[in-house]
């Protein structure tokens, strides 16, 4: 059965927390994880670049010259793509849709595989609790220094915690999320995962 070490605020190991093997003991499938990761990133992507076609560029209502007899190539509008200041042919448009369908079961499985991989690599820990009379960022930073965490950390709580959020929000390379909003991209982006002990039970209940 997989397990992770539990640490207190002073950075001392105080025990082991057994994890649900059906959730944290899954053999990773890199191709599935990659497929879901790419799909989720595409679903979050928004088109920014936008160009105007010749029908959207202002001006050019009059035919530049008559159709025949000038010796020049026929032209219908000075806003055609071949003219300077004309519309763009085949340019990027804001209404592009990058979304990809992600199977719900595949999405869940990929997330659990990524977390299982963190357990195998010893990059996941549990923290007993984070309590302070004053929700100061400095206090949180000092606590993090005592824990076996790498330079980027995803901190997971059971539920919304405004006091802890105030402590964490200005800390670089640390992101706070709740158990019901853990995403695959966050698990892959952050090198260490730190669950509050009650958040583990909350996460297992959600994904059971």
C-alpha cells in the first residue's frame, strides 16, 4: 500500500499516512497523461491574433479602374489581399476553436497516474496542519524552508482557507488549491505536492 510521510510545521517527520492504492498506486501511462495534458491546455487556449479579410477592411468601395482597355490587370477593389493596406488572406481569426474533447474517465485516470508518479518519486508529503496567530507570508516561507519540498510546490487543502491563502498568495512557486480543484496540469507543473492531512481524505472521497 502506498504511503507518504507526515510532517509538522517545524519540519519534523511525525508518521506515515497510508494512501488508497486504487487512487495513488496506479501504474503511470505516459501516453495517456500526455494526451489529456495537451487536450486540457488546448481547452484553456484562447485565440488572440485576429486579422481582417478584404470584406472587413475599410474603404475600397469603388473599382480602381475599368475592367478592360487599360492594359493593366483587372482589379475589383484596392482592399483585395494583393494591395498594400488590403485584407489578409488566410490569416488567423479570433473565432478559432482549439478545444478537444476529453473523456471524463481518461481525465480522472491521468490525474491519478500523475499523483501516483509523485508518490513513487517521493515528491509528495502530508502536513499535519498550518496554524498561525497572524496569517503572515514570512511565517509560511520559514515553514516551507524546513520541509523536504523542491523549488515549486502545489499545496492542497480540504476546503477553502482564506487565512492560509493570505499567507501563500505572495509566495513565488507555491500554489494553493482545494482537493476538488486539483488539475493534471498543476500536478505536472509543480515538482512537489503537499497535502494537508485532512485534504487527503477529502481527495479520496471525491475520487473514490
